[in-house]
C-alpha cells in the first residue's frame, strides 16, 4: 500500500533542519502574512487603517493599549510642533534679572523641571534653567545665574513631531522653543508632549495615586483642584454653589461654560472662584489653580 504522504516519509530519520537555517524568518513571515490578511483587501486612507486597528482589537488580535499607541503613531505623522506646543502667552518663563526668591516662587508654584530664561523681553530667550540648579544659587548666592543656563534648542512651528522626537532622543533634549516664520517665539514643546500623542497621558508628581482628596491647599493659600474632581467636593471645600445637575466634574462644567477645553495658562471665573489651568493632558484639564475672586475674598474676610 502506498504511503499517502511520501514527502513526509522520505524525510524520516533526517534532521528537521539539515541546512541549519534558523526557523525565525519563517515565523516572522507567517506573522506578516497574518497582518496582511487582517488588512486585506487593503486600506485606502488613514481612517480606514484606524478602523482596521479597531477591528483587530475587537477580534482580540491586539490589546487595547497597543491599538491606542498605533493610532497615536498614525495620527502623529501628520502633526507638527505648532499643533502640540504651549503657546507663548501661556509659557512659564524666568527673568534673568529676577531675585532668587522670585525665581524660587515661580519654580515652586508651577512645578516644572525646566524653564526658559529671558533677558529684557519675554521673546528674547537666552537659555534653559534646570530647577535643580537653583540649589547651587542657594549655596553660593554670588554665583552668576547665566553660568547655570543650558543652551536653548529652537525649532520651527512646521517641524514634524516624528522628526522632533528623533531629535529629542539623539540630542538628549527634553524641551525646545518653537519659533514662527518671522523668528519670534511661538511657544514651547517638551518630549513629554510628543510622547503623550502616542501613549496617552503620562502620570507625574501631580497625579493622585492613592485615591485621596482631589483638592489640595498650596503654600500661598490658593488651592490645586483636579480636573476630574466632583463638583460636590469643590462646593464642599470652598462653600460654593456650583451647579452639579448636568455635570459631575469641575473640568466638564468649565469646558461647558467656555465652549471648549481651556488651555494651560487660561483662567475663568465661576461661582465666585477663579479657575486657572495649571496642567492639561490628553485634551483635558488635569489640574486647576483655584483662588477666590477679589469680591468673594473681601466678603470672606469681612465675614
């Protein structure tokens, strides 16, 4: 009786890989073929590619986190530094001629690790100061602040985020000053801003990791309030009567009042309180700095 599988029987007793070629390329081709099958008959636009990724997640071929990152990479390909930057009016800058106490106050209040430093006019940026370098001034008050500055990196608004990310990695810079077509300062952008377009929000020292209160008292008497803080919690903390029938969070209420999500540096008065945006992430406000309006402050002092 003939063997129904002569090819298999002829190889009996032989090494499975007589040429000693690695099997990994075959495995990789199979994985690539699976990806082609997933996208077939092919996609004609970026939106279709993103929809294909959503289908892949639905079929459990990729994890939700992977889909989000891949979408971020796809969307980032068409984005520029001007799309992500913090606009110049909202930049936190340091004056080279400022006293040490004034510099320290800005550093503590804004909680950044790097600051552009200007001389004379805000548009005249002469370098970048690391917040930790202020400790050197504390130990040696006679030290010239200019010697602590690091070179500032300038990029045009039109620079693509892909290219900018490569520059950040190769040059080991974390911050760049964005300039417009006339050479004036348009804003600033950090490596964290770029990465968050891919991976989403990056947790930092401001984030509440232990589920504690979302309202914190700052050293100057103002308060730091999370964007996702419940309106009822804000009312309880400040004795205010902000409406909470249609919205649960303070960020949602303020975005509704403004008609859009506010940007860092912007502020809005509501219910006797001033909400200044300290930090935004992923298209939402992470932290507000909250103070009472002058009228409300006087009323509270006179009570």
